[in-house]
C-alpha cells in the first residue's frame, strides 16, 4: 500500500484534492492531502519556501508514513522536490503534476517565464502576496463554469516569500524515482528543465489531454495515473 501525500499548487489548499482522495482510497492506498502554511485554512501562518518544504517533511513524520508517494502540482513541485530527499527511505516515488521543478539556488520567481521582474511586481502590488487568478484565466483549461467558480472561490493569496526563496537540493533530482504528468492543454511539451530530467532512467513521462488543474477537470483519470505510478 502506498501513502500519497498530495500538495496542490499556488493559491490552493488540501480541499483541491477532494475528488481525487476517495478514488485513491478506494484502491486501498492511503491519501493524505496537505495544506501548506500561509494558504487556505492556514492563511494566517507566515510562510516561506523552506516552511513549505518543512510542512511536507513534518506531515510524513507526524503520520509516520512509509512507502510515500509525494505528489506536487504546479508551484508545489518545488517544495515537494526538495522534501523528497529529506524523508529518506520513507520515499517510494515523486509524482509531479504539470509542476515546476526545483533547481538548486533558483527560486520560483527567478525562473518565471515572463521574467522575474514581472512576478516581483505582482507580489509587491499584492502586499507581499501573489493574488489568485480570476475566472478568465481558466479559459481553455477543460474546466466547467462550476469548477472554475469552485477554484476561484476557494483560492487564497499565495505568500510571496515562498516564491522568492531559492531552492536547496540535498540530492540531485534526477536520482529520485519520479513520474512527470504533462497536461497537454497547458503546453504540448515539458519545459526545458523538465525535459532534461526526463533523460534520467529514474524518470517517466505521462500525458493527460486536459488543462493545468486535472484534480478538478479529470480527477478519476488523475487518480488512476497516480496509482499506476505507485504500483508500476
């Protein structure tokens, strides 16, 4: 039995996995959705990126989990990728769902696709937080109006410090067993850093014909992919 620790991306909490968790548990696996500090019900907790890494490490220890599959979506691939090396032999695999990946010494901001200055300005305008997306930002992502409303209504501003702090890798990411899930409506090909990691014998690519938030648009299919990654 695998134990999935599920960490959603920017602005989201553990609630983002509500439709995935029952599917995983129905197969006999453990499913443990985690809200990172500074978000959702923990929105009043100060948080940087190292806080988020520690949140994940602490959750594995608190629940005394073994055969852990760490699942990181979007931004959360960065803390998940760092936490993977820190939980030692408790780790079975990492699954990165259309996720960013950590690079030693780099931050989410420093590798932002529009340039660091653009994201730094957005965080400054938000008083140190990255404002959530609006409904229009979800166009073309395979989501119903109801699903978009659920995401928008549940999102909370994302703590900027977690985006600005550089990653610290205790182990090369390419050495860690991983599955990368590429959501094709958010781009046909993995980014260059992910493509480089996929040359490792330890990494596997899986694609989904959906948008960037498959836990909402295709929860059953995503759960099946997670189980196959854990069991394969």
